[in-house]
C-alpha cells in the first residue's frame, strides 16, 4: 500500500472515530444537531466527493465519501432527536446544492460546482453556528476538531492536487475550526455570565 493510501485510510479511520462521541452525545440528548444543516452537508459532501473522484483525487477522496454517508445518518438522527427549525437560509442552502448540480451539468466539469458547494457549505453551516451561538454546549467539540483534522490529512492523500480536488476539503478545515473557536469563546462568555 502506498503512502497516499495509508493517509487516505488513516483520515477515514479518524472520521469514523470522530463521529463516535457525536452519536453518543446525540443519543444521550447532549448534542442536538440541526437536521437541515446535516441534510445540506450530506448533499454538498456527496457532490464534493463526486468532483474529487472525477478529477482523480484517489485516496484523498475516501474520507469525503465516508463523510457524505455519515452526514445523511446524522440528518436522520437530527430529525428524530435534534433541532428542526427550518428558516430561509436553510432552504437557500438546499437550493444552492441543486444549483451546483445544474452548474456541473451545464459546464461539463466539476470545478465551478466545487467552488459553489464550498461557498454553499459555509452558508449551510450558518444554522448550526446560529443555534450553537446561543447554545454552545449542545455541540461536541472533538467531532469538529477531528473533522477539520481528517480533511487536512486528506489533502496529503490526494493523487491529483488541483483546485477541484483540494478546495472543498480546505474550506471544511476552515469552517470546522472556526466553529470550534466560536464555541470556545461562547462557552467562556456564558460561564462568566
């Protein structure tokens, strides 16, 4: 097994491990995922995975594909045990995911779709940011840290490092770790107040 495959497998194992505490906290009613965010992330991550595969990402795409599947499972758990308040930005994110698919079809290439889903994913994070700003203890920090780390690691497993294969994972590292920063700040602020 070459080193890129080892890194790809390692990133995917980290992804698996990272979701164990998240699911545990969901079923213990400590974490309340925003269901619609996870639906949008599942669709966007599946598009990102497809773009990576088409552009020859190789083992660097494995973690993205695995994450897409997990996002859909968390969506289902969110419907059952999480937050369901759906607002305009949620619907706009879902529509944007559909537009990314149309854009890919029209341009016959994944680059513009990957750019669009990276932006939409950031916007799709907004409902979770909004919910967690007011209830920062309803999220599992380690999951978001490891999520950023797995995508950082996946960049080193890319067989073909291009904007198409790397932009989406880079944006996920930034969003996950920005979210952690916000949670730390809000938890500290609320513990003082």
